[in-house]
C-alpha cells in the first residue's frame, strides 16, 4: 500500500493533496480525521499527524476545535500551482535541455509532445 522509498507521512499528505486536486475533497469540506486515517491505513497516529499537520501549516487544511479538519479556501489552486512548478522543475527543464543538446527545434519538440499526447 505504501512506497518503501518515501516516508509514510509524506504519502499520507500526498493522498490528501490528491483528493483535493481531484475534487474528491472540496474547499470547506471536512477532511478525514487522523483517527480515521490511522484506522484505515493501520499506521501510527504520530505518522498521520505529521503529514496532516504539514498541510495545516501550509494553509491547505484548517482545524475547527472539537470538530475536525477542513479544506481551506484556495487550497486546490495552491496545490495545482505547486505541482505545476514542480512539473516544470522536474520535467520541463530537463526535457528542454536534452532537446537542445540533440538539436531538436522548438517546433519539433511541440510535434513530439502532440504525438505523445495523441497516444495517451
């Protein structure tokens, strides 16, 4: 269920982020409680809390005392922009650098991207 190469708290965090990005959890809706996540994944409460608390610190989730955690206004936009930035840094920069080394023109690169998108 979990990737052994990445800390579990990060994977819990990413699962919640995915639910927000995919509109499974919408702004203002209650997020799963740490207890629910502990019981569902059968993992330590501190591990779940670490991932969830990071989302609270970043303003993605907010706590209502005695009620639970909720998705903050603008959370989806923040996460989408964060992922776009990471996509650019992790994939686009390297792609463009390698294309340049190979002498692939901008037009050829766009055609390759379109060809790839057509097969997906």
